[in-house]
C-alpha cells in the first residue's frame, strides 16, 4: 500500500471526514539537498481535511491530532505535511 493510501485510510478511519484531499507534492522536492539519500518516494504532502471532530478545537490541537494519527508515516519518511484542518462550515 502506498504512503498516500495509508494516510487516506488512517484519516478516514480516525476522523470520518466530510472532505479529505491529499496531494503528493514529492516530485517538486526530488532534487532538494534534504532529500539526498532518502529511499522514500512519497515524502511531501498537502492535506485538506474537513471533519466534525474539529469543532471547538484550536488549529494547533487539530494539527497535533493529525500528527498523532499519522505518527508512523511521519517516522517512516514523510518529510513534510502541509495541513489545512477545518470543521464543516468553516
């Protein structure tokens, strides 16, 4: 299973989002110095997730929750994750 597929599956299971968009931007960073020697191919993502669970949560708490859900993927080589996390209606 690809990293992107694992991210989608974990976030869907944990948050039951109304909307989940995940864009793999890894190709834009392939030649960067920080990527030299890394075996991982899927390393940079842009995430937008809208979930009811985020109601009443400050932005930092939403991001921490996502980092917690994706802890293994971050440890395994996801180098950057740009997050937009919203509650429905925001």
